[in-house]
């Protein structure tokens, strides 16, 4: 495992290109494009203002930089550095910007969600989509890039419009049975659209491509409902994370619940492996001590090394009772993700912030719990194999695979608190992000 030196970064703006060959990072008003394997600077672009969002086109040829404060989007070409494009939304303002799946259209959402403007880079034509709903996840594309679903709000009712991405023609428009639609997400096979309601109303609705309601699922009433959802890569399962600290799995045949995963504060199942992170200070021989200590010796004296012990069950995990009289209580399943091979599901219960739960999807049981010393900031699966990377805001990265678990210290002078991470599409490298810097970790294919 090799680490690069740290590089400057602003606002955690770092994206691997879809083909995995390049790495784009934003440093205030500059866009830096590097070779993903050598980290040599390939292109350096200067934007008109501080960059707030960057996104690659699907073919890795163009990069979009959005400056929401100015209402401007700039597009840069990797093949033709002299070519550039500027889209100015003017007085309409800008709150969101994204690529269409073909990488030749840009969708800009104006302030107050008055409309979505579709700009074509090829024909310079403009299309408008009215009444987009201001919600967490209001635009969703099918994996094959053929269709786009948009959540809409008009006359105090929720609707979904489905467009054909090739010509932006409206295919279907239908009202949803929601009180206050919160998000939409296509199944990976593009056949089913999941629509979920506000957390005040537990409701998941599943619609076909032609707008038929296939099924509606409610687990309970009169309590906070859905917090997160995730489709399995095969589209066979829909995992629903709820505020009651449970994950419910629906199957794709009947859309009924096949099981639910609980997240208790005590892990008592004998067949579950609990990896517990423990810290130990390195011992330094008396002969090596000098005063004043060398920089390398000082850093080794004050740094702690982590390793995993396998804890004996039953194991009690640190449980935090949510504050009832505050908004957005830290409770329920805040993060969940399936492994790319469909075999595992990783979850995090916000009531138990220091633990990652890994479930065996084939056996529908808890396989592993990782108990960390600090709260989980982020976890993400390797896109090519069942290997999970975890960060907790300290200067370590944690990797789990069915073969075992390892904690790795990020080398370098000073502290490098890892608050987020991102895999390249090949799974050979992992970008580690702190507040103002990033570095890249290169992994061998056989490593844990």
C-alpha cells in the first residue's frame, strides 16, 4: 500500500473521472486535473469565481464547474484545452447543476426551484422543465442513460415526470400518493422507480416505467419513518433504513418485506465477528531518545498505532440516546450500501455512531461488526470487489474484506484527519480527503 504526498483542496471537491484515468480537484477558483496513476498535473483551469461543485461527463472528456453564488457554470474540455463554455443563469440564479448521461447536456436548477434548464453543448438549444420539487433527491437517471425522472410539485400535490433523454420528450406524467415527496431513485435495471415520503410519513412507493403503482410499503405509522434507501446492484433487493434503528429488505417479486435487520446496543450472536479497534503507543528504546527529539522521533512518540482485536461476544457497543427536543435527531439508519457483488450490506446506526454493521445478504444475517474508537464519518465499497473502506476523522483508513480487517496510518508530517474517501472506478486507488488536503492511497489487487 503506497500513499502520495498531500495536495491542496477546497470544499472536498475531488472527483475521479469515470474511466479512472484522471483526478480533478478544486482549489478555490482553480480546477486541477491530474493523471490518476502518477498525480502529474495534466491541465490547470482558472474559473471566474470560487468553485462549489465539480462533475465529470460520462465519457471523461468534459468537466463541469458550478459557481452557485454567481449563477454560472463553466465547462472545460480535456482534449481541447482552449475550448471552454460558460452558462450564465443570470437573475434566475443557480442552486444545482449536473450532467445528463450522454455527457453533452447540462441540467441547471434555478433558485427557488422555479425550473430546470437543459442546455445542449452540441446544438446550443435550451429546454425547460417546470415546477421541480425542492427535495433531497429530485432528479434520477436510469443506469443505461435512457430515461430521467423528475419530482415535481404543483397545486400542493406531488408528481413525477419521466423524460426520454435522447430528445427530452415527456414520456409519462403521474401524481404520486405522497404527502411530501422526499426522494426518487431508479433500480439499477431501470425498470422500477422508488419514491419515498417525508420522514413524518413512513411510505415507499414503487412505480413502473409507464407510471403504474406496483406496490406501496409502510412498516408502521405515527412515528418518524424512512431515513435512507439503497438498491442492490442486481435490483433484487431494496434496503430501507428507518428511524426505528432497523433496516428492512424488500424483494423484487412481491415487493414484500423478506427480513429486517435490527441494530441493538449489545451484539450477542455467536456467529458474528466483532472487530474492536484498540490503540497502543509505540515503545521507543532508551538509546534512541535524544533532546530535543528529532522530528521523526517526536511524531512517533506522540502518534498511536491502531489494530483490531476480535472481541468475545456478547459485546456492548457505545449507545447514544438522541436529544428528543432538537430537530434532526441523531438516530436511525443514516448510511447503508450494498457491495458490488451483491453479497454484503454495510449499515450505520446513528444511535451507535462508532460501529459499522456488515450483513451477509445471501444468508440474511449479521456477519461482522467493526467497532471503532471514533464516530464513523464515511464508508464506501470498492467498485470491483467486496472491500469496504472506512474513515473516522482521524489520520487512519480502515479496510475490511471477507479475508479480514486492517487499520492503516496515513504517513506524513503532522496530522491528516480523513473525513471522506472516494474509490477510483478500477478499485486500485483510494482518495482520502481531509478538510483542506487530499492524498491518494494505491492498493495491490490482492490486499485486504
